[in-house]
C-alpha cells in the first residue's frame, strides 16, 4: 500500500558529491547529485563534455544503450553514462523522484560496490517533499520474458516488491532467493549494502575485453580457490542474490516513475531486467498511470533546485510511449 509520504514527489535537499573509479574502465570520476524541479525526473549530465542538449541524458529505459555487465544509457558514440544501476537504486529506494546528476566521466564510480555510499550521502543532506503529486506506474497485466532457463516477469501488485532467485554451480553461491518490499527502510537495511561480485578465474578475460579494470577487493566480492577472497567476508549470508535484487531496483527505476508491481526473476541480470521493462512498456494496456489522492501538499522549504532546462533536456514525467 502507498502511504501519505509517498503521495508527493521528492528531491534531494541539497547537493552532495562522491568520487572514485569506475569498475569497468577504471577511470576516476566525481559524481554530484543536485536538487531538481518537480516533474523533471532523474537526469544525468556529462560535465566533461561541451554543454548542450546532447549532454543531458534522462534516466529512461528507451535510452538504454547496452546491458553488457552493467546498464549504460545514452549514445555510445557520444554522451553516455555507464554502470548507473547502483545510484539509480539508491535514488529509487529512498524515494527520490527528481534529481540532476552531474558526472565528469563516462562511468559512475563503483565506490564500495554497493548502493550504500550513495544512500548515505543522500541521507546526510536529507530529502525534501515537493508540491506535486507523485504518479505511479501500476501494472495491470502480467508480462513475462523467458530466455532458456532464465525468466523475468512483472505482475499486478499493490506495492513494489522484488523476488529474485539465482542459481550458480559454485558452492560459494549455489541457490539463493530473496523477496523484499522496496520501502526506504527495507531498501536501506536489506539491499543497499549488498556488493557486486565476480570470479577470480574471469579477471584476465574481462580485462582483456575492456571490463573490470577498476575492480578490486575494495569494491567487489571475489570468489576464487573455493572461498571468498575478501578478508572481511560477506555482509549477508546471501549477499549475492541481494545484490542482484539491488541491480533489479536500479534497472526498473528506468521506467521513469515509481512502480506498483511484483517483479520476479530467476537466473537473470541487467539484460533480462531491461527486456521485462521493454515488454511492459511496449503495450499501454499492460499498465496505467495513477496518482494517490491527497487533500493538499505538505509544507516544505525551498531547496536549491537545478533546472534541467539549463542543459536543454526535455523530460516528460511518464514512461516512454505514454
């Protein structure tokens, strides 16, 4: 069910910045999140490129460029931002509808490999209500995608819940499943700190292909030699599937508005998440857009918003095709 707090749009109360290297390219980057006007959505801006409309990339599914090992939005030959899923998950999980994200490079910094540093940075400055009703995409008809043993589906539901299952032959992972109602509290406690993971045996192959050049034991759970190589071990006994659920939250955030639906996946990843979103949005009969009635907007102080109009972005607060 949707509570009164969730009837209104929210933005971040002040600017916050984080810095680090990208997990795949290994390049340093500074990422800053600014308050944004109501109905503007989440927009990335490549501050290292010449200013202009092409420099602003709305965080929307139809702008997904690739899902190979990470989610990339924009134009791969021009302005694009990769590995957006953790910061998107943090924004969605904490209930941020509108924000401008400036980044001075092509890849979001990996930080500790989870969404926790982004969530903590946002929590430090706070979240502000805006005088505009929040609109939800409500799933009306079930949508399912199957790829061999993989499947992903989204079903009608009165809240946003993720139900994620993974199956690996490696004993360190094996079969894991997690089900989480994505509220701010549960996201912070159950998903935000789950880190990305990989196998030591794959490192050379990935780096030769241009991936994992910034990966280390500081930002990745590494499995090798029949054990977890990180000296501090795991943050959860099932951290692997919790991270997959975290990724799913970030990928589904590209719908462009909060979701009322149950997302289930088995043996999936970024590609499957994107395929399910595409199937959902392909037919408007699969969903409708609803507002939760409220008498009047709550009082709020005015945040230092940064308008997307400054970078020429034209954003509609609705899913693609709506």
